[in-house]
């Protein structure tokens, strides 16, 4: 999901999205340890998506104050 698409979401939706991404990252890490992860770049993608979501949440939080 692009940052512009994420900015259209509300704060609660972004929090849910980041929680889901954390779960996916955990599953991907476990798969990597078991050598079942087909695409190791998925870890990088998930970390960046989480960072993107958290950044937008912080931006929205500062804008409300």
C-alpha cells in the first residue's frame, strides 16, 4: 500500500493495519528460521510498511494538537 493510500485511512484503521503487519512479520520470521520463507525480501517490505504506517499515525497525531 502506498503512503498516499495510507494517509486516506483513519488513525484507528492505521493501527489495525500496523497490528496486522506485525503479525505477518512474526509469521515471516518464523518461516525464515524454518527455512520455509520463499521470498526473503518480504521481511524488508513488511518492516517498511510498518514504519510507514507508524509515521503516518504520528503525523496525524501532531496535526490534531
